[in-house]
């Protein structure tokens, strides 16, 4: 049995994400909130396309980015505080997921903030290894630092947008659900996800005695490698 190559798998994943995004773009819970949530998605794709001539992420990193975007796309369709994961879980098991985990609110937004650190720390590390050429401790600390700083920046943007638009749209976009510590918890979970990712990568690197992200950064230095 032949398995698809990493490039073929990436193309399939990208196609699946495109179908996922288009399907969830139809009749979202709140169109205005959906538009706000997708501004950053369009900006990210524009950034990836613009930097491709001088920097390209590995297929593994692009798969992780697509997985994170798929989670975000689901949240933008329902608005993060209304994703019905509890009903889905109850239909499968007869019990709500919140009751099993002891949650008192819709925590889908918290899951995605955690996933931001967990899934994107590896691509961020690739960037630092290639552009800044860090090694050792800094190759693991800087992705964590970048994750936390961008999480803080996102919370500021979220607050500014909510203040600017106000009303129900501002409340839905902010998604605090009455928790005054919501922004702090979101940033903490993103940092925790990144920390776990870096610990796993460090353990695998030590165990295998190979740093795949570093090998990719060296490969991409070759002339024409980013084309």
C-alpha cells in the first residue's frame, strides 16, 4: 500500500480546508462577526504568499497551520462562545462534555487559544531557526516568547475592535462570557500550549539526535530552494 507523499498530503489538506472554509462561510451565526474573525485569516494567507519568495515553511508546519485555521474557521462560523460542542458530545455519549470536564462555560475559545501555542510554536521555531539562526536554549525560548507576545497583541486588537464596533457585535467578538480574567486566561493557555510543544520537540530532538526544523532551515538556504 502506497501512502501519499508529504507534498500530496499537503495539497489534499489544503483542498479539504478550502472546502471546509467555503461550507462554513454559508449562513454563519453572525455575518458581521464572521467577517471580523476572517480578516486575520486573509491577512495570514496574504503574508504566507508574500513571503514565499524568500521564506517557505516545511510541509509539516503548513499542515499545523491549516489545522489551527480549521479550528478557527469553526469558531468564526458559530462565534466562539456559541460553538455547540456540548450538544455534539451529548448526542454521541448521552452526557455533555462540560459536565464531564467540570466546565461552567463554553470553552471552545480557550481550546483554540491553547491550540494556537500548541500547533503554531513549531512553525514559529522554524522561522527563528532560519531567519535569526538561533540554536540551543533560544531556539526553544523565542517561540514561547513570540507566542505570548502575539497573544497579548491579539487581546489588544480584540479589545480595540470590540470598543470600536460596540453593541452585540463587540460583545460577540470579545467573547469574554462575563469572565473578567478572560484575556489573561487566553494568553496563559496559548503560552502553555507553546511550552508543551517546545518540551515535546526538545525531547524528540534529544531522543532522535536530529532537529528536523534545523535541517529544513539549512536545506532552504540552498539557491532556489524556496522556489
